[in-house]
C-alpha cells in the first residue's frame, strides 16, 4: 500500500491483539487528527507502530509511503527523524538528566553548537511549561513536568509529524489547557506540519474542535 500526496499515514484493515479489528483510516498531511481508542495500551501500541517497533496482526500500515518495519535501519532512522513523539509519561531516559534528555536527539543532528543548543533548549522548555531543575534526574521530577520535558524534546526537533500519546494523562485542567494551546500553536508554525493526537480519553475532543476524529472501537473501527 502506498500513500497519496495528501496522506501521511494510511491504515487498511489493521488489527491488534483482539482489541480492535479491521481499522481503516488515513491521516492527511497538514491536518490535526484525533484517534480515539478503546484503551491506553492501544495509544502506546499505535505510537510503537508508527515508529516501526511493532507490526499489525493483520492489515497494511504505512507512514511517509513506507511500511516502517520493512525499512533498512538507516532509512528507518531517517523516518524517525521526521517524527516528534510526546509520550504519555514523557518518555525520558531515567539515567539522563532533564537537560540531557531534551537535547540528546538534537545533538545527534550536529547542526548547532553548544551555545545555540542551550539558548533554544531553554526557550522550548519554558514554552512547554517545564518549571523544574535542568540538571535533575527524571526520578526526582513530577509526572506533569516529565511530560513537559518530553514535549520540549519533541518540539526541539521541529518535526513534520507530531504525535501525542494520551495527551491529557496526568494533567489537571489548567495544565491540559496550556498543553493543548501550545500544541496548536506549534502545529501552525510550519506549513504542512501534521499533528496526531492518540487518546482513549474523549475529553480531548472539545479541545480540538476543528480536528478530524477517527474512532477505533474495541472489535470494530468506525
């Protein structure tokens, strides 16, 4: 299966672990799209599917016109560089300090010197709402601040596709509003950027009134 000019992700009759069957959908390039799932574990699995860590039980899945798990390692790496993931729990590496977690992916690209990276990193952490210490370990960081640090890391990569896993998890109402407002602002800053929200919590929908909604029900997709 190949994507069209307007589709960045396509899924055709995919199924996984009896949690859903025959899910068919597409995520258009430049769109704001929400996938409502039956369980949080489906949120996490879809993120791993997008990154090429797992395969569907049945059906066909592609992103940027390719099946991730069929790509050689170098091309899979290139694909992942085009994607920013905001994990439900921040997705931080436990033995790296917050600052190291945020800037590590950018350092791999080697396009900035340390001074430039420091300036941009501090700016994006503030933008994401991070208020903790930069040189503390994630284990000493509150859950919502881990999430903010993970959000900053994803924004720092300036990706074509932003994927938000369980975006409301662990946030109070004020934090939710701030998080979603920043996500929408970031979406509009790059022409053609795609924002995909994957959530088992339908409370995300009123915050994304102009988004295209895809619902994956347990057993059948609609």
